[in-house]
């Protein structure tokens, strides 16, 4: 992947489109772009942590991992004055289908994450941090380790940073690729060396987190934004976006567009503009549907998404979630039953198996959708799917159950006729040759 | 306190309570699988979802903390729909093979499916299949497709047994409960997982397919296998004990029992049971009637008493005989003019007989163990000798941060975090305890007790003393090895000194089910100069006639060589036994079939002094008879006065013990009347190797020794000679080699193994096992040479 376009870039400013994978990420480059100046300034001036949190709150930076929780508010939950260890954890366990932004941040701008974490640690009073990196992007784990070595050697992390007396030890930790380890409490379990399974909440990590100590967990992009926000000021960052949706954000656009990749645009940019930046729908075909926030977000039909703006509130109003900013574009050649089958299989395989509704329900959902796709659907299957999703949603330990249920509900809601057709005629509403024409795989197979 | 209303019923609950706690207080049942009051909260089954006012979605009662003014609805439409939804999910991949499932009839899933599920399944797909596992001879994991992934067994291992032997691997519907690859489940508490399993995934291997739950009669009983006196439910069909389960008694065994207690019953149905009185005539064993057998014994006893005097008679009883049996045995013997009776076959040192103020006991209640701040255990193979006491101490460490220290003759991992641990040779144990006493005196700034002036205080001793002084509630407990060592009296005196210095309780982890009761029943030798007639002296100075009551001398005595030699020269040996004890066929003259605990009424007094009477649960097998009846009739045959008891309660009353279910015995006191000054350190024998003998958990009494499933466990592995690497090097031996071990006239050949838990100069060789029965003193000197 690459960063293929930007409007008012913040995180990717100065990366020149980042076409070269192996330069521009190092400490010298980051410092040349003005990096670590904020951390130095804070430590030199001994800025009160509350002041930092106030700026972050003013920027209305919302968590970039998917939930969109205001970062400043999250940081203010930390019992800073409590004696004992406190931890800061970065979640780079980017496993949601469609999402590939954090890996580019680690690839091209790892020091922004490190600086953001060091500032965060200072603000919440943590002395130790971990960056948990998805197990399937091994080379980026290595890159982050290399960046950590540089930062450690330059005295930006470690004991007594820049002679300030403040110490922050930061470590990289890689997972083994389980999607569930992106759930923050499963991630903590995994760091502790246990099986990655979400914990029941409450207690929340701010009171009982890593090794039972107060812990703050943020997404990679969230941390990377911190130095820039503090440099430009909270108001300025907020004004890049729109009210309650501060700043710019990376969008990972995949699917049926001409130029799939990462795009940094201000929150509030119309979807149509983003689609245009991507070169439009592939082959000039007609847009059918878009999943705007990663595979767990409800799908939106073309007419709805074309009127929406890309920000938390805008997408929410349109009936979905901005999530991690993973935009999956589907054109008219897509069979929605097939697409849902693929998604349901993912959640079925990635359920941690801990709690009953998710462990059993996700498999059941997949089996039914699979059956419909393969011409063995039954007349009451759609009602059954609705019932099963209702029995999963809100009944599970973590949000994976909801994540598995929402695509099913939204696909059926918006494309019910396709499902009904499938059940009745035992084949797709979208003719197979049309599907094949739209499929890169089948094209390649024909040429061969 | 918080106020909560559940289904309209109001309650006040302590802060920190969960909705489930509150519901139990109110007597409201909330369906659940993964929740168990003794385990941590997992909240994974989701069966206990309830509606909470103002909460947008149903919440799990087990994990939801009560907030003041909370209103909960367990049967509202929302709650019921959530519960039914979860149950449907649980059943879709469950095989529904209830007709062939051992759990059928006592299955939580079955019950809740009836109460909360639909009559018909909407799931038409293929069910997920889980491959069966073999985890040893006790737990069957043959039908793991039945598992509902509640993880009770996993949490039990982590939290109660102290070792995680089962875990949940894989993800999603592929999740499986399994052990580490190729490993069995070896915890001595593992059988409790069978009880905890709410479905038929973990079932009892010995019980499998032998009966349905509803065919069994449930009877209360008390475990004869260790000094806790765990309360049991013995399930019986056609006068045959088919299963043993814990009976919940929070004060004694909570809801747990050890595997020994759970599976020992299998021996009671074995072919080795003695079912007919037998007499040896002209070297031939003949089955005879009770009349003939008792006449024979009575004549023998009378003749010998007449010709050689009462002192020529001796009786040795097992410490897990009932109070009634022991009382009648000593009464009979004393009526014949003999005071040679004892119930302590493994004891070596009797120097404090006659100096006790009262009856030795635990020194506190079992329940109090969980609230200790610091505990010192001296001379104990804690986890295997006292599984449930180890479990209580583990709880104290895990939940309350108690500091438990171990000063023993070998450090076996007790599966609890030890504050301090030191292993010394048995002959050095008193010196090591003396160092703690001295350190405690120095730390308290009081004068060092006389005799301890020259004791060197090591770091471990200081650490132990410090924890005992710092803690508010502290205890010093002497284990089996301490009581069986040659320094038992010294250890007792030192323990009392330490307790006084540190304001701790002092007591004994009783050796057997009725160690306390036996003393109260008078099964102790008359105290005369030189300690006449105790369990050792009666063999050192051979007698003419022996009554052996429930003991197997070559396995139960501190020095089997000595015992067997004395028995072989005796004119008459009568063995009261539940089993045909083959080694006894050589030296015994009469075998009297004794009813085991399931076939007799009786009373045990456990180590905390709790009097627990029990009734027989089955008719005696064959001609076996309750011990108290045999002794009562023998008394009649002998024309002795006062042997006209009609039932065991009368015997108990005669023994001076008021039968009371939850009552405690009186006269419990660990103090000594006088303490002579002993000078420490006691000189150590030089260059001699010392034997260190544990009695492995499944070799402690005749019943467990014959339980086939228990004998197939890892705990019943063949004995080896275990030495530290240093000792091995000194002897020029390598682990795995066969060595010849010699004590006195006897020697055995065993493989040698390396074990760093054994102190240098020590050779650990288990007692209680047929292979080592030819050896001498449990803690005596031993020679080792290459075989």
C-alpha cells in the first residue's frame, strides 16, 4: 500500500506521497520535518500534564481505532496521582478487513507514533509503554524496533529523557495475527503472555489494565496525531475538520476503485470527493455499495453514501460507522450474498470462542449465508438470520459479536431482494458473467 | 450496604456484591453455567443475563456489580429472550446424546434446557465434533463435543488446585479444552473438575456406565483417608458403593475432596476383600465360621495371658479406625491385663508420652487456616499428605497474601507461593527449627531460650521468624514427617517455644482420619518408665500375641523389618482386616473380615477436633462385620464384663464422647507438662546417608493401596531412590542407574533419580509401598551401592 493522496495533510505532510518504502522514516528525516520538537519543548518547559490534555480535548481528536472515543477525555480518566506503575499501550493490531492505515504510519512515520506515545506517557504519568503490532506485518514490527533503537539512542525514550528527569521505556510487542487481539483487553492479555481473549468490563483498563495496573490504550494514528496537534494547537486541528470531528484522518480505500490506497483528508470531506481522489469506480462502472468504516460497519447503498460526508457524525447520520476509516467500495458486479458470506466467514474464524453467543452465533450465521450463497437457502432463513443477530448483539463480552451481526443486518436490510432471489432461484441476482467480468481473479484466469 | 430489588423483592447487600450474590441472598434462581461461587468470574456462558433497569442491554448477573437502588428483572421478556437465545446457542453444537451420557439426570444443561429452552431446534447444520482426549485414569474426556466452554475446569486448576493442567486452545467454535500435549491431569484434586463440569464432558472414568444417577441412593459419610475428615456422599446401588462425591461443608472440606477420597471406593468392590474369617492350621489357611474364629482368638489370648502374663499381649491399630473400635480394642486388652496398645505405627519417638497436657490437635479450626497472615509448616509433604489443607493455605496466599513457609526434609512444590523454604536432613530438622526459635527471640529482643545459645541463625530462619512476628494471625504446624521423625518430641517442644515467642497458634497436621479420636478413645499405651508397650517397643521386645487392627505392618510401620520379625516369632497374630493381606498370610494365624467405613457406623474426630459420626451406607460384604461388633462379641466370648453394647452410639458414650454432629471434642491441648532443656545444635551423624521417607498419597492406608484407578495415576509411580546432584556425585552414581539400598538386614534394588528438593546427604525412598517394605526406619541411616 501506499499513501496516494492528501488534502491538508498533517500525519503524512512532507512524506512526498511516500512512494519509496525505505527512506524518509528515519529519525533524521523526522527531525528535519520538525519532529520531536514538541516533546523537547514539553520536557524543557515542564508543561503541566493538564495543559496537554486540555489541548487534546480542544482538538476534539477522536480515537482513530474505530470507536471514536475522545482521546483527551480518555486520558483524563487515568488516576495520575495513584502511586505505582501505569502503562501506556499503542494498538497497532490492525486486523479489521479493509484497514491498512496504521501499517503505513509505522512504515513511513514511526517516530510520530513514538513521540506521540512519549507525550502521552508524560501526560498520564505512565513510565512504561508497549506498541502491540499485528503479527502479519512482521517487516513493520522490525521497522518499529529500528525506530525505537534510534529514539532510544537519541534519548527520546528511556530513562531521564532529554535530562528532564522524566523516564519512559517503550517496547514493541508483536502478536500472531488474531483479529481479537485488536480488542483492547484481549490485547492486554496477549501482552501478558496469555491467550488473547477480551476481559469482562468493568473494570476498565484505566483502573485495571496491563498487569492489573491503570492503563491507557490508543490507536497508532491517534498517537501519531498528538505531536502535530500540540504543535499547531487544538483549535487549529479541530478547524481542519468540522465541529466534534477534529482534524484530518487516514482513509484506507479498497475494493472496486481505480487507485486503492491510503488517503489523508480532513474529516467532513464528502465521500464523492474521496472517490474522485481514488480515480473513481474501477472501469467506470456503477457504484453499488460502500462499507465506510471497516468490515464490521453496516454497509451503505450507493445513493446514501454519495450524499454523506466522511466524518464520525456524517457517517453515523447515514446509518453506519466511520470506524477505522476503512472504505470498502463495491461496484455493480458484486454479489452481495457472496460478499456477506466472505465477511461472515471472517468473524466466524476470528471469534475468540470465549462467550457463547459469539462462539456459536458467528458460526451459525456463516453457515446460513454460505448455504444461501450455494443455492441451499430456505424460505425462513432471512428471518432466522435476523433472529440470530438479535440474540448476539449486546449479549457478548466484547464488541466482536456486534461486529459480526451488523454486516448481516445491514446487508439484508439494504439488499434484501438479492438474498430473496438467491433463496428462491438458488443463484445470484447479479449474473455470474457480470461478476466474473468485475473480478480481477477471473480476468487473470482467462488470460492464462 | 447497597439496596437492590430483584423481581420486586428488596434486599440489602454488602458493597462489592454482584447481582448473582444478591439473587442468592434472596433465594432467586438465576440460570448459569460458568459461574461458581468458589471460582473467579468468567462471565463467558452468558446464561445469567438479566434485565437491569436503565441498562440498554441485558447484563450478566454474575459479573454485574450491584449499585444502590438497582432494579433487576430476571424473568422479564427481555431477560427471558436473552436466556433462551443463549441456551439455543449452547445447544446447537451440543450432541444432545443425553440417553447415553453419564451426566444424564444430573446435568445442568439438561435441566436448563427443559426450563429455558425451546422444544425444537432451529439448527439444521452439521454439528461441530471435538476429538476425545486421554488425561489419565480418573477423568474421562471421551465426549468433548459435549463441552460448553464454561472454563470452570480451567479456572479450578488455576485457582484451587494451583496448577493449570487444562486450558482452552484454539479460537471460535474450534475452541477445545485440553491438557498440554500428551500430558495427563495429575493434580491430587483433579476429580473435583468432574463435579464442576456442568455437562457430561468431564466424567468419572471409574464410574462410567456403571449406573444412572437416579438409580443411586445417596448416603452421608466421612472420609477415612486423611485428618481433614472430608464429608462425603457415598452413592450406593445394590449395597455396592459406586461413586463418592463431596458433601458440602464449608467448615471442613468446603465443596472439594481429594482424588484419594473420591476414587478409593473402587477398592471396596475389589476381589481382594476378605469376606470370611480364616484360620491357619498346620500351615494351611481354612475358611471358618465366626464362632470358630473368635473362639480361637479368645483361647489364644486367654492362654497366653495366663501363662506369660498380660504384658505378653499387644495390639496395634490403624489411626483411621473409628473411635468405637479403638475404644473397645483398648478396653478388651486392658481387661486382659495388658496396656500395650497404640495407634501410631509410624511414630519413632515416644519421649513425650505422659508429658502431654491434653490431646494434640491442629491448634485452630480448619476454616481459620484461610485467614492466617503467616504460617510455618514443619516437616511435611504438605500437598500430598494434606491436599485440602494445602488448598486452604493456597487460598490464604492467593487471596489474602498470607506468608507460608516450609521447613521440611524435602521441598516438594506445594503449588503455592512459599515465603521461605528450606529442606534439611531429618536429623537436622530440630536444629533448623531451633534457629527459627532463636531468631524470633533475638528479633523480639527477649532472652534466647536455654540450650539455644550456640545455634547459628541462617537467613531463612530470620525470614520465617520475621513473618511470624509481623503477622497478626499466625500458626506453626507440625506435619507428618515431623511427627514421625526421631526428634518428634524436640520438634514439639521447639514449636511450642516458637509459638509462645511469636504469639502464634501451635498444632499438628494430624496424620490420619482419627488421630485425635484415637487418643481420646484411649488407644495409647500405659505410660510406665521406659515407654513400655508403644508402637515401637511392642516390636522391639517381641510379645507372644498381637492383635493387628486395620494395619498392614510391613507398609504401615515406621520400621517394617522390626515389626515383621516380631510378628513372625509370635505365638498368635490375629489380623482384623477388610482385605486379604497376602504378606500377613505368613505370620498371621487368624484373619477376621473387618467392615470398611462404608459398611459400619462409627465416629472420626478430625484434626481440628470435630466429632463426625457416620452410619454405614451398605451391608457388609460376605461375612465381614463392623469392628465394634467383632470386638464386642470377642469380649463376650472372653467373658469380660461391660461388653454388652447394643449399638455404636452406646460405645461412643462409653468412650466419654458425646455424639454430636458439629460438636468439638474437649481436652484438646498441645502443651507439654515439662520441658527439659535440650542443647542445640544437636550433633549430626557424619558421613552417613539418611533415608527420607514420604508416604505417597495413594499408599497411606489399605483401601487406597488397592484402588485400581488410583494405582494407575502418576502419584502411584514406582518408588525410586531420589538424591540431589551433589549426593549422586559423592556416591559416583548417575540418575537412572539401579542401586541397592540397605537398612539393617533388608535391602532393595531401585533406580536412582535426581531430585534437587532432597537435601545433600539424604536419600528419598518412599514408605508404604510393597517394594520398599523390606527396609528399616523411615528416617534412619541407609547405605547405597551400585546394584
